[in-house]
């Protein structure tokens, strides 16, 4: 396996520092706003995942990189709150699909607007060129993570040996 570039190593070091900080910010926001929005972070992620089209629960677990049990419990809560529905997959009755309801769409819209306001306020002190560079870099990182996820790179470490080599590479 080729050695990562120096730029990739430096970026990885920044991510190692940044990701836990951002995770704490997101978790604190979700926890502190629960009384207002009645959405946990896994519920938010599940609603977001099913927004475009109904999702099989197994696909949702893969997309969100959560266990099937966590997704099942999360969806149970969404269904109980009237934010999602669970139904037999019409193409394959062995599977269950999750669909967002209009109440779920509304809750998601309100939560995302408030969360975006909160986050944008916290980074608004950056210079416009820095914000533009950050936006482009985050979009590129997101695309890369989605591609790697789809290639199976983020499966448990035992699934591909030492956990470092990319599948198909």
C-alpha cells in the first residue's frame, strides 16, 4: 500500500483533533435542544436519510454507519412520535422500509434551520475567503467519505485485515 502524502498526513492530524470537538458540539446542541425539538441525533440522522425516498432499515444502518439494532430502536421512537412510518418493502416483503411523514419533514426542517443558524453563527468570525475554502474542503471531504463508505472502507477493522488498506486498491 502506498504511503499517504505529507499533505494527507497533516490533514488527518487536523481531523483527529477536529472531529471529537465537532462531535461534542453537535451532541451538546442535540442534547440541549431536545426539549425544544424532541429529536435525538440518531433520530435526526434517520429522518435525514429517509427524506429523499423510503429507506430499507438495513440500508439506513449502512448509510448511517450505525448498528441495525440502533437503527431499529431509533425508528421505533420516530414511528411512536408520528415522524416516520415503517412498512413492508413492496419489492421484497422480507425487508422493511422507513418513510418520513409530513410531521417528520416539518420537525426536520425546523431542527435543521435552527442548527444551521447555531453553527453558522459560531464560524461567522472567519474571513470570507477562509469560509469559502472551508466550504469547498468540507464538501470534498464529504464526497470522499461517502465514496469510501460505499466502497466498504469503513467496515469493522477485522473485515479488511489491518483496517488501513482500501478495498479494491
